[in-house]
């Protein structure tokens, strides 16, 4: 009996070790978003400092849209930003911005330096809206269909290749399709695509 008493902690330790070792072999970015193919969460964000218009879930209707989570402190956002500026210049798709956990004025100052690709921007200083979207780091981008539903989650920077090979074809399909019956690619249904660059943070 005494021997079993001493073996029990060792057995529990070994079981925990196996559990955590198995977890390390999984890519946490491949966890499906519970919001995929469901309406975007309800939110109503004030404008960032120096801007007149904020951004709310009511703005996500009638057209396919990208919702981009960004922050001035995010290194990967700087990597992604030229691609967003190119999308804005080409008019390929409206890009809405959620400025995540920035100090007052930092987001607007960052956009003044690097350029503003956003149609609308909301200030999520306390991170509440990002939590509702299931955001784990910046940047993250959501494809929203014409009915305001989340169809895809891009974790990490949007690169030219990701836009060309994944996001653009999806956006075109969503524009052309009956969104009620749109099933999309396996990636849309299974979760998200990840291309984490430096500076991605939670």
C-alpha cells in the first residue's frame, strides 16, 4: 500500500508529461475558429484619435470585406502593411481596421507614417472586440461575406502570395456566389491559414 502511495505521484507526472508532449506537436494556429461561417460578433468601436468615424458590426453588410487587426507595436503588421496599401490603391476590396491595444494616438501616428489603407477604423484599446473575434495575435484578418458572416481567418501577415492564391479567389467566389449556399474551400471550413512573421503577439 505504501508503495502504491509513492508510485501515484510518479504516474501522474508521467501522464502529464505525455499530455504536454503531445500538445507541443500540434500547431495551435490550426485550431478552427468557432466563429467560422457564423455572423461576426456585434461591436461598436469609437474612432481612433484624429479620426471622425468609428467602426461597427453594422458596417459589415452588402459587400465582401476584410477586417484587419493591427497595432503600432506589431512588427508583423509593418511587414503586412504594404500589401494592405496595395489592396487599397487597387480598390480590390474594402479593408476595415481594428486598432488593437494601442495607447491613445499611437495608432493614428503609425498610420500617418506608413499610410492608411482602411475604409473605417475602430479603436479596440481594451481588446474586448478582438477577444470576441477569437484573436490570438496581430495581425489577423477575417474575410466577411455579404451577410456579415466570417468565412475565413488569416493568422499572420497577408503576403502577395496569400492574397493571390487564397484570399482573392475566395473573395471573388463570395462575390459571385449565393452566400447562403457557399461552402468555400476546405480551408474555410476547417479553420484558418497561418503565416506568422516576427512580432506576432498575443
